[in-house]
C-alpha cells in the first residue's frame, strides 16, 4: 500500500513551466500509430562528491501496440566507491502520461517503482535508488545581448526566444530520425539521491537535460557534455558544452531512405549562445574524442579522453531498450575557443560525460565532418530565421490554426 500511495503521489505531481519554455519540451507521441520512441536524458554532477547521476526514461510505440511497446526507467550512479545501474520497466503503456506542450512526464512501473519530471522538479524510485530534487534554470539571465539560455534564449524572460537544436521547421514533418533537443544546458538542482538507503544530499548542483524522439536511433554516434568545469576557467566565469555527432536516417515519404553524418557543438559562454554547425571529428570506438567546429569567425577545439572502461548504457533499438552505448562520467576534457590567433576561452574538467554508441566495427570514426543537407542546415543554424519562423508557429498554435506535437 505504501508503494502504491507513493506512486500515486508521483502521478499527481506537477509544476508550472516558465513562459519561455524550450521548444520540443512537450511529448511528441500523442496519437502516434506508427513505430515511435521518445526518450529523456538527465544528468546531475556533484563535483564535491566526485559523483554523477544519470536518469534516463523512454517510451516505445504508445499507439501502435507492438512487441516493444512499453516504458522504461534507467538510473546510472557513478561514485568513487563504485557505481550502480538499475532498470525498471512496464509493458503497460497506459501507466505512462506526458503533456503535449510542456515538460511534464510521469509513469508507474513494476514493483511500485515510478518517476515524474517537469522543468523544475524530478522525483522517482527505481530498484533501490530514489531521488527528489528541484531544478532552478541558471542560464538565461538577461545579458547585454540576451542570448544566453537553457538552449539559446532567456529562460526566465517570456519574450525571449529559446531555440530548437535542429530548427523548428525540421519537426513539421518526418524529415529525419531521430530528432534531438537540448532542454537545459545548465540548471541548479537541490535535493537528494538515495542508493540502497544511503542518502546523498546536494544544493545547487549542476544539472543537464536533453531528449530525442522518432522512428529510429542513429546507427552510430558520439556525445560529450559538461557544465562543471575546473575553477581555473580562462576568459569567462560560466561555461557549458554539449557536442554530438551521429549517422542518422533521412525519410523519403514514409521510408527511411538514406543516411547522413550530422554534428553540433553548442557552447554557452557567460550566457551567450554559440552554435557551431561546421564540425569535424575523429573518435575512437572508446576512450578518445577529437572534435573541432567553426561559427562566425570563431573556432573551437575539444579533446577528451577516458581512462576507465566506461559503463554500458541502454539505448533505443528496434526491439526496445538494450545495451548499445558506453559512457564515462570521469572524462578528462579540454576546450579552447579562439578568434583567429586569439584564445578567448580555455577550460578543462575531469567530470565530463563522454559517450560512444552504435556500430564502430570499422574502428576509429574519422576524420569525418558534418554533412547536414540543405535547407535543414540553414534552418538549424540561422538564429534570426528561426526567431521569425518560431514566432509565427507560436502565434498559429495560440490561435488554434496549427497543432505541432511537442512544441
């Protein structure tokens, strides 16, 4: 009975979303009758405790009712004394609920396990791991240029624009799979995580969130994330990094017709948003990432290494969630931002999250470069164009002329 009441309380939990919500915060699977998944990735970094916590949630085929239909929660805890990986799932999709236009997701799973997340709070319990924390968005304070954000715009300002990671136009139809959105490049989390009765409390810990959705996951990918750099930052006082590259599928009509390599480096430097569309990389199957990017006269170089073997991570597959990636939370990463020969920012960390996933049977991937096709490339990285188009989409949805799932 106690577990049932706790699960019911999670399902009733809700928190208001800031007016300037990140695009694609809502659930895209409303009414979907074709193969579909949507997943949410959240990471807490606790520098003083040398600890990271990843909370990963996924739903499959909510309308199609296929053999992989269901909902799953995966919790990864990395600590100096040892890690933990716990998984709970249910084949009953009716146990899952999500709001169509806001980050508000919840589910009950087997054995009384459950999870709930909004833009400002997360709670849950999965196989001996429990968590409850609030989240305060940090990026988005008004700056001179007002471009800092959870992902591009000012989170705390209703008139400021947040940006879609791959352009809003890219989600008006099934153009590629999967779609991808950074929800929060930096928040401050306050609360606790409890592992088998041992509670770890924290206040204003760095928090990160992203999501993806579509018909299929990339055939291979790499990913780097950090919002907890060493105190010896040069050239800025606050820095966040998300960088990723993938071989994704493009759709022609209703078929996954061909693939392309795409990549993005996203930096927030003291709140200013810098998206790098021209990305090159050489990434080993495990342990070594070399990535560079260019944007409006700026260049950025990223180098990351992993000395541990990493931990397996469950990812979307044709059969549902299965081990398909490797991730470390102790990656040693350096980033250098330059304009010409002048170094603007230099930073390093030993708390980066570094990942490779998918098919690396051929060995090192690279040298490789982003090949995003036009016109998607222009849509994704022209912030002025996105601001104009997204304002029109907002107005159309408010007037009931258009319904875009997830926006």
